[in-house]
C-alpha cells in the first residue's frame, strides 16, 4: 500500500542529489517523466541521446522499480570503467541523467514535479483496465491531466502509445477535450527533431517489444502543452 512509500511533501522538499549525484549543485530537476516506466527501456534508450536532460521513471511495483534502479547502477558502473573520467570532459558520464522512484503516479505526481518543469511526459503501453467500472483506474483522466498540464512547460509534449484501440481512443479523447493540450502529429514532431524520441517510444520499452513480437498494432497519440487555454 501507499503507506510503505515515502513521498516528498512537495517538489521543493525533493532532494534529487542522491538520484543524480553528477548533477548535484546544478539546480537541475527532471525534465522527462516516464509514468509507469516498467522495466525502464525508454529511459535507458533516451539517457545517452540527451545526456544533459534529467529523466525520471515512476513505477509502482516494488520489484520492478528495484530492477530498474539496479539496472541504472550497473550501467553507470560499467560506463565509468569503459570511459574513465577525463579532466577535459565536463559532461557527466553516461546514465548519470536517469533515475527512478517507486511511486503511485496517480496519487503523487504533483509531489515530484514543480510547475512548468517538464518538457516531456510519457505514457507508454499503460495498463488498459478494460472494464468500464475500472476506467477510473486509468492513468489518464481529466483530473490527472490537470496535474500533468501543470507540471509541463508550455510547448512540452505528452507522448501516449498503446496496443489497445479502446484505450487509445480514451486517452486521445480526454487529451483532445482538455483545453491546455493540442494534438501534434508524428510528422510535425519528427520535423522538430523529436524523431529519436518517437523511435524510442515505439520500440524501446519491454511492452513495446512484446507487442512487436506478437505482431500487434501500436497507436500513437501526442499532444503539446499550450501557453494559454484554447477556446
Ligand atoms: N511503460 C512500460 C513499457 O512500455 O514497457 C510498462 C508498461 S506496463 C503494461 C504498465 C506499468 O505501469 C506497470 O509496470 C505498472 O506497474 C505501472 N503502473 C500502473 N499503475 C501505476 C501507478 N499508479 N503509478 C506508477 N506506475 C504504475
């Protein structure tokens, strides 16, 4: 239950330095949030591509979040061996920019992320909760969208992908109806240079790979956080 988890009372109370020791003192906070990150495939794929962007996964399952934490520690350790820190290089080593918290994102997302701090939020292959009476358990809802919109910078992107058509329609409809988001096409995002992110969204996660093995279809829907509410 949530009682076993420790949450910061507010984003100000969060000390990120144990998560990102190489960035301690820089004042940097997470800019990418992977909600329900599972085994961490997206974060691990993106970390080396955007070494100066701090990324955080949120995962509710104990063993899974522990697995991701161990995975990141191992990657940091091996990369440190492969490339010993050089005095001339000022960028932190690989995977220093990625971490995970075990957290119920549906309840505590706002405890971690201050206003307008995120440039990307990912909902990749979220649990579908098929039955209508379970829809309130879905990770996208009008209430939760208000929290995601608050934490996103204007211009920031929400990425959603799923192999469940009904869930795709649900996420897309709620995002379309929310006045602080506008749909943005895959082509537009690629033109803006976000192709590597989209490729990782499609293919890097464990669930995405499973869907691929089963030759399932993937539905992508992306949205941009607006500066002001649209009419
Ligand atoms: N995004 C990953 C991927 O594409 O491989 C994982 C997809 S998996 C189907 C959904 C994940 O969301 C599970 O690992 C689950 O434990 C996690 N999850 C479900 N509800 C959550 C919540 N309220 N807070 C954080 N994580 C949650």
